[in-house]
C-alpha cells in the first residue's frame, strides 16, 4: 500500500487521481486515504473538487 499512498500524495490533478483508480480498488484507496493525515486528506479532497 506504500506505492498507492505515495501516488495519492504526489497527485496534483483529477486526471492523476483518476489514473490511480484504474490500478487500485475503491476499498484499497479508502483504506490508504484514511491512513493519511487530515491535511493530506484535505488536499486530495480539494483536488477532486476542482473538477
């Protein structure tokens, strides 16, 4: 899951986050997302909101 965590933290665009979804299941992504610090979660949420 470390690879997924790093990919999520490196993502800067919705397209980059969407590309991760292709490689991982929703469950895997949610497990890793909930392991992130609040600030990291907020950053990812902001990226998704930019659509």
